[in-house]
C-alpha cells in the first residue's frame, strides 16, 4: 500500500476515534459540559491534533453535511418508474440521513444525528448552524425535485413540499425534546423513530399506490 494511502487510513481512524469519543462523552455527560480537552483525552490525542480535524466542538455534530445532500440528490436521480414526487422525496430524505429515526440504533451516524437534533434545541450556536445547514439542504433537494418532475412541480411547489415534510418532522421533534429528559440513548432513538414515523404517515399513505377495483 502506498504511503499516501496509509496516511489517509490513519487520518480516518484518528478522525473516527475523536468522533466516537465525543459522542460517548456527549451522551454520558452532556454536550455543554464536555470540553475539547475532555474529548482529546478520551480519544488519546492532543488538543492540537483535535483541531487538525475539527475547527470546534460544534463541528463534531456536523461531520459530513455535503455527503447527506449528495445522498438525497442521488436518490432523486435514481427514481424508479411510476414513483410520485412525495415518494421520491421521502426516499431522498431517508438517504440524506437527517431523520435520526431512520438510522440503525447504535450506528455512529445515528448517534450523531440524534445528538444534533437534541442539542440544536438548547444550544444557540448549534441551533443556528443546524438551521442554516437545513435551509441549504432543503433548497438543493427542492431544486433537484423540481428538475425531476418539471411538469408536476414548479419551483415554489417543490420548495413547499420539501418544507412541509421537513418542517413537520422538525416541529414534532421540537415538542419531543421539550419533554422530560430520556434516560438512555436506545429509548431516545425509539421515541424519535416513533415520532417521525407518525408524522410522516399521512405522506406515506398518500404516496401508497391504490389497488384497482375488481
């Protein structure tokens, strides 16, 4: 294996170790109570090394936003024959991974998504970044959805559909996180999944094909 590939693998292992250490500490002691020094110590790296990978503690909750948008765009581009706009949109949002209830329980991406959803309700700096990231993502997904269904959705209609679905989930999660704290991560994931599934049910029902009358 060439030296450059070995360096890349080492960097990725270090990056993941920092992320995993941060998530463990955030879940155990709280986001605001955890310091960069705590995370570096848990990951067995120096604080200088931490800042070589992440510009701030906040950035740990937004590790790969571009990848999530690309996943959604790819889902729209690979739409199946006969799929309606709302079906494609729901599949794209699941592919994007911004719905923490759609991840596998225990998966690192799932844990980060759940923390991001929870922390953004209480920490202004994270809330602002989450809102901005969501706005940029919604605009791009709406643009791609309009391009995929130009005869069914104009630009305003595509933006309204994306905003309605994402807004419904965001609103429901806001209420969920205002409830008394949930003690363990598994319970939190279950509640998020139940909440998002209930909110999305009307769209899922509307998107379901209607059986012909015989």
